[in-house]
C-alpha cells in the first residue's frame, strides 16, 4: 500500500535511445533512432498510467530532434519535460563555451517542441563534479530552477566526495541560485554506494532493494530514482541489430556490451513495478519547488554549512 504522507521519492527518466548512442560510440555514426524507442516509451507511459505516477523525463536533444512527436506525447500525459543535453557528451570534456552551446541548443530545441519553458537538467554520465561547476551557473542563466546530476560520492566516472546528500538550494558565484537534487546513495559496510537506478537496480536482488527502499522511506530520506527506456524493455539486447548494414565494428566490444547489458535484464521491470506500486513519487520540479519554499538562506556552493 502506498504511503499517504508527503512523498520524499522523486521519479526521473533519462529519455535516450540505446541504439542511437551505441552506433555513435561503437561505429562513430549518428543514426536515426530505431522503432524500439516507440515500444519502450509506450511501456513507460502505460506503466506510469497504471500506477498513477508522474515522472520527470530528461530529454536528450539528439533523440528529440528525430522524434518530437514522442516528446509531445510524453508532455501531453502530464509528465515534466526537462533537459538531458543535446549530444550526450561527458560535460567534463567541454570547455565553458562548448558547454553553453550544448545546453542552449538543447534548451531551444525542447522548448520549441513543447511550446513551454523547461526548468531542470541532468548531465549525461552524471558528469558534473568539482572541475566544471560552472555548468550550474549556465543552467541558472538559462532560467532553470534545478539540476540533478551530482552523485554525493566520488567514483571513477562521476561524483563529488562529501557532497551533501540532501536536496539543497545553492547560491552560485554568478549571484544566482539553483536547487541541486543529488542522486541517492546509501551507507554500506562503512562506505557509500549508489542504489536507486540504472544498472544498480538491475544488479541488486529484489529482496535487498525492498529492504533498502523500505528503510529509506521509514527515515524519510530523499530518494531520486532514475531509469532509462531500455530498462523497461525485457527483450534481449543484440548490439549488432542496431548497426547500419556494412558498418565495421569490434566483435569483442560488441560481445562484451551484449553480456553487460543482458545480465539480470529480465529482473529490472518487476523491481520497477513493485516500487511504483508501493510508494508515492513526485516530479523533480515539484521537489525543487518544495526545496525553494522551505529554504530561507541558500548554501554557498562549495561551502556547505
């Protein structure tokens, strides 16, 4: 039974096409998305409708430019539309000018599609850390209210060690403010580990996830659940089906990618359904607005008090 109190759980979808990103990364080609994204998007929307949940969809520009119809369909069902950048690039690889170009291009594309402003962003690969916090300033200058890109833990590919695990309103060096909705970590064996999304949801067994989310709910700890379209699809992934005919590719890399993404693949959808049926979720924008209204003095970014 769903808990009746104000939800601390936030639901987000990083809306991107697995095959499109695979072709770019494995074959150096930017291709049209396959029809797979239609099936996966419809599964998500049907699942959310059946469980009476609303989500934030972080929309990737390179997919939206081919499928604006799907973006409009998502918005028409009452879900929040937010930004996932234009080209799914690691933001740490861009200088400030290139970062601004990627973000402003994404903002223009998505707002033109839905005919309304967007207020949130998630960086591809969660790629905001101490080296490029100026990205948050760019977001505030574009008029965004919040970001949800930072893991409050230092891992090899992302994260900031000792970053506040709570949702916070931050005062930025440019004089503006921005809410940060960090990704969820838990304490495990005297370490902090990610748990609430993506591959972590796939790899952890259901009984363990049930216990973790029950404890998070009992403590009213903030939870940011993040998912992708391909995680709602239980069909076996075969990378070669996404490569254009005649394209050269690494068979070893393809084999390893298939093995990685199909590991425990069939287990994730039942886990997602169980969470959506058990807890109340809200959109990122609703959570950010709540943070803003209860914050009297923003924290200076980099100087948590």
